[in-house]
C-alpha cells in the first residue's frame, strides 16, 4: 500500500498541473495562497529555463513579493485591458463549483482580477470539496470606519461574526487595501446567492469571499493524480 500524500503534496500537484495552461504571450492573473505558491514557483522555473514570456498581474502583496523574488515581471491591473487567464486557489468548493475564498485575506483583489480575466481556473486539493460551502468561514472585508457597527449587524443576522486578527497578534488583520476582515460562520449555506446579496448590500462592506459561478475550469488534486473539470 502506497503512502498517503500530504495536503501540501496535493497542492503542489495541482500547482504544477496548471502550468501547461499558461501559453507564451498570455496576460496572466496570479492568485494567492500556499497552492498558488507552487504554481508561481513553477512559472518562475519555466520562464528561466524555457524563456517563456508572459505578462503577470498579482492578487496580493504576498504573491507580488514571491514573483519579485523569482524575477517574474509584473504589471499593474490597470496597465492591461484584460487578462487571458487567472489561476487561483480556494478554501471550499461546492458541487456547483461555487466557492469560498479569502482564507489568506486577498479576496477583494482576487475577485477584481477574476472579473478582469477571460478564463479562470481554480487549483484545489480534494479536501476543499464539499456538498455545501459554509463550514469554512466566509470572510467579509469592511472599511475600518464604523466596523463595530457592521459586526453587530452581522451578529443580529445570526451570522456568528469573528474579527480576523493578524498572525500571532491581538491586532486586527489589515488587507492590502488597509481594510479589516470579519469572518462570518453561517454553517453549510442553503442559498449562496441570497447570502451574497445580503452581505454585499450592507453599508460598510467592500467585498466578501463567496465566489459564485466564477470559474471555467477546476483542477482537483487527488491521490490518483490531478483531475481537470471544465465547468
Ligand atoms: C487567499 C485565498 C486562497 O486562494 C485560499 O485561501 C486557498 O489558500 P491555500 O492554497 O493556502 O489553501 O483565497 O485569499
């Protein structure tokens, strides 16, 4: 009997499996997270070894830092009129390929980049798949001004909000836009569209981590190998 692969090995499997989707000359959006980190490492290698040339935009300062370290040239999203392809991770994905993103706190830029992109691919290990999303908290990005009022409104709606704190700190986490994040914990969601509308229509909310019908393909990391599904 073979040794079971670790979650990080599955993440690496899908990160590398996404590389062939990247073709010379493309304008590429690079997502954020530990799965995407493997993709970006692989992209850096292809650029060095094969002389592959692409134009990249990132979805977070974290991915920007990694791309800079690898010598991957970056442009701003406003420097391109569209992106050909964006590859990103996700925290949970349901049967209809709706997902929760923002475990890493970057869902605002991720959703903007996703919207600017002709094709979107998610790379996830199989542990992210679930019948109904929502057992993983849904991150809600809030402007800092009056944030405690938004927190109370979320509480009143029964969404069990918690403040996101910076790592190893009792200070509030700050996004790349210097906003704060409240994670809500609805449990398995019956109606993702209703929650999407409820959250986005709250004054003070900038964006949230529900990504509904936003991908074209998904690559799932399974023990037996990567599975690509066209959505
Ligand atoms: C960051 C994200 C990530 O894509 C998501 O959290 C998945 O991360 P990981 O690949 O580390 O499991 O949405 O905002």
